[in-house]
């Protein structure tokens, strides 16, 4: 039986093919790399899974050449690359063709039970619905009991200008393989082919910035200090690309929960389903989240609704200033672990034990 992750990926590919969706769907694998000696054993452990190959230092550099890479685990089966914006546009297109109506910029204020239906109060009136799926991401949930379970953290990324043939040859990366390192504060990266056929590299991660009071503001989407830090890390990992410039830099808020993966709920007598807390995994996992919500709203017990992660909830975050202070302490201890052979402090072990740690 394929893993749930692989089954979801196969389902996604089937939908892309069925509706002829132009989303740059590529399934050539993903590479997790060890950049510290103690992580080599982690790469070997990952390679114990079906469809994952262990690569030693020489082998990993034939896939992507960086002096930082000491080993790697190349997953051939459970990962695909996709263009997120094209995915959103194509999903909207297919939905419209199937008769779905969209009402963008409609501010939902409150949700209440209305007997056999649900009433959603908006700034311009109200909407009556037999079933409601709530997917509010980083924004405050209409279900107040879940507002403490989500905090917004800001993630940032860079995009290189097109690489020359010589620059690409210097790093290899001949296939469209995703890339991430094995640190707690990890970097993620992927190649892209732009509309003109040019090869570029997207590079992001490391910083996860939390603003006091769970604030979400468009002004936070740009962070020059983090952009500079990412650029320095990029050139440290790929010194042969030292002359490359970055054409784009951006950021955005991620809905983070304490278990670092989405959670679910069913309320209002089974008429309202809720899903949030993807923690940066939304591009791949929102399809899974949607299927779970549909199963919950059906009222039937299914393979998905029986999963422990669907039946359980993450621990809520404390109120301020404890939330802000906790995020700062957690970040500092994760950095220390990265520089001390991955050894977790007493604080991190305690957070893991209560279900609020990065490895929970």
C-alpha cells in the first residue's frame, strides 16, 4: 500500500492530467542534503524508505555541486515540483468551468448555526449555506476557539536572474530536483524554467520571523535584513555563482501551529469543517486538507477522518508576551542544536515531550 503522502501526490497528478492544468508539474524527485557531519547518519536513515537513495559526498555532488554537501537522500517518489501561482489560477479556471462561483474580497465576519443551514455574516450582508469549509490560513479563524492555535510567521525567498550555461554547468543540477538541507533552520531551493526558457534558482527559508501580537501586515512581506542573509547563505553554498544577481525577493505569512502540520475540526452539528496550520507545507498539503474537510462534511467515517492527526488538535500557543518570548527561545535553541551536532537541549526535549517541539 503506498504511503498517504504518495497517494496524495498520485491523486494530484491525476487531477492535473484530467483537467489539462498548466502548472509546470514535474516529478523528478527531491534531495535532502547533509551539511554537517552528524547529518550523514540522518541521510542514511531517510534512505531506508522505499524509493529513496543514499548518496555519499561524491555522489551527491554529481546531482547538485556544492562544497557544503557531505551526503544526501534522493527521494524519487514522494515529491513533485509545481508553479504555485499557476496552480491557483488553474484551480480557479477548472472550478469556474465546473460551475463554481467566486466572490473575492468578501469579508466574512461571523458564522452561526441557522437550523439546517449555516449563516455567514459579511460586511455587505449574509450568506446561507448547507455546508461550509473554513480555510482562513494565517487570518483569525471565525471559530474563536482555534485562534490561539495559529501564529503567523514570515518566510522569505529569493530568485536568481537567469543562469548562463557556464554557471549552470558549474553546479550541475541537470534535473528539476527540489533541494533542502537537514538543519533545524533549513534552507529550501528549487530550479525553475521561466517563460523564456531560462534556468533560475529559487532559494529561501532559514528565518521564520514572528511579530509580537500575531500581527499580519503587508509591510512585513519585505525584509531586507533577511534578504541579505539569504544571499550570503546562497553564495556560501554555491561560491561558483558569486557573480549572479537576484531579480526577485519576496516574503509572506505562514499559518504555523505547534505541531507544524495542519489540524482539523468539525462544528455546528457537522455543517462546518475547518483546516489550518500548514506551517509552510500548504502548496502540497492543501489538497489533502481539502479532501479531509470534504470527508468530514460527508458525515461518514473514512480512512482520512480516522487518522490521528485529523482526530487530535495541536496545543494552543500562550497569550502575549509568552508567545513572542517562547518563539525567541525556541529559535535560539534550534540554532544551538544545529551547531552542536544536532544535540537537543533540555528545553527542546521538554517541548518535544509536551507536543510543541520542532520534532513533535
